[in-house]
C-alpha cells in the first residue's frame, strides 16, 4: 500500500480508503448494501491488514447506522493508526435546522457523529455538499470552533463546483480559518467532468482529491452516451485480460494514476468484492494501457478550454496542462 500526502496538510492517507456506505442497510441505502456489524468488523480488519489507514463514512449513510457500525467495529480504538473521516450537511431530522452548513447544524451534527463513532476526535470532517443559503463565513467559523476544541483535526469538502471551492478557499485564507485539505468528488473513466475545474484547482491550490464511487454504480453518474460507455467497458476488459486481473481493478488503477488524486474510496457488499478492489492498490498500468483508456474516455473540450488550447498554449501551467496537454499533442 502506498501513502500520499492529503493536500497541503501533513497527513498521509493510503491510496485506497474504505468507504462505508454499504454498512447499515437502512432506508434508501439498503439498495447499496446491507453490511452488518460482524461483516463490517471483518472488512475493516481486512483493510487494515492490507495497509488501509482511512475509513470514510457520513452521518446520512443509513441515517447514522453506518457511523454506529464503524464505531462499534473499532470499539473506541484506532487499530493500526486508522483515521476516521465523516461528513455532514444532509437532513438528519424533520426540522428546518436539521440540515445545511449553519453553525447550529454543523456543531450539532459533529457532536452526534462523535457519539456514534465512539471517538473523541474526527480526523477529517467534510462538508458533504454545497449550502447556498449559509454564508461561508459562518460555516468556516463553526469548523474553526470544532478544530480549536479538539473535536476535528482537518476539514474538507465534497461535491463542490469549481467556483464554490475557490470561494471557500478564499474565505478561509482571508479570515485565517481552517482551510480545506481535501475535496471528495466523483471521478471515473465514464465521468471525467472533474478534469475541467476540480482537478486543476487541486493541482494549483492544493486540496487533495478523494474519489467517491470510483467504479460508478447506483444511479450515478447519469449515462449520456451509452456507446462511449460500452467502448470504455470493452477497453477495460481487454486490459484486464492482458494483466489477468478484474476490470474493476484496472478502472481503479487508472483513477489512482490521475493527477492530484490522493485516494480512491472503495467498499464491498461482501468480502470477495472488497478483496478484489483492494488489489488495485498494487496494480500499475503501462503508459500504453493508460493512454488507451484516456483516448476512449476523453471528455470534449468545452469553452473556454478549446479556445485556450488554440490561443494560450504558449503560456500554460501544470494545472492547465492537466486538461489541455493531451489536446496539444494531438
């Protein structure tokens, strides 16, 4: 298992993170997985034995049951120096203040997560989604309070757009409040929209990328071009056959090779599926294999990127080239 620095923090995270959306099986999350406590203990031990040092959950997963299972499985102990990441933002009750990123809800949500996780501190506390009604200043002041009180060590965001993330980084730096060290985003061979803004921001501004649902699934992402999707699948199967591994491992290895990606978050409905996904941590694709996958899945250049490729190619940064570079070689 390799370990990468999480953004501009001093924290190192394993390139594979254990995701726990499959744990709990309550409400709409039952369709994702119904992993109970005993199996969760086995999965966590498997991951720790493989070198995984980060477990990711969220208060909304099975309405808190996922956090409870993680807390019970760890037994209040941090086996193998494991780090815990969780999230808050989505509704956790019927009241008008039981959601969002207000000071009221964030502090209340954090306290509840700490109780469910049976821990005194959350290593990475992530705002789960944008809240356009709460001033960013209020959100960051609440996060600062949690950090100063020793309840949270690092903060991150999830599912922000490019302008959301840049505004958030500006506010935290201007007011000298905790800065996002990570952004948890959706990023796969099928869905490479993150390469337009979020990946370049990671390279230029520093928040490391944690990839959720790196194999896609459930109802996400929306499929806009079925022919392209099946071309990607065919190429994955071809390369998997060459390497004698699963197509899933190839997809995960490709994602881990993308610029600014710190870790991919994997889960499993069962131990066999989880074990196969863990194998991606040690899989290395050749330059030729990565290029084949890049070519079959490449996103089109939207404006202003196609214009920049034509007219600004003489003065581009590393962040610019993460998107535009392949188009300049063509």
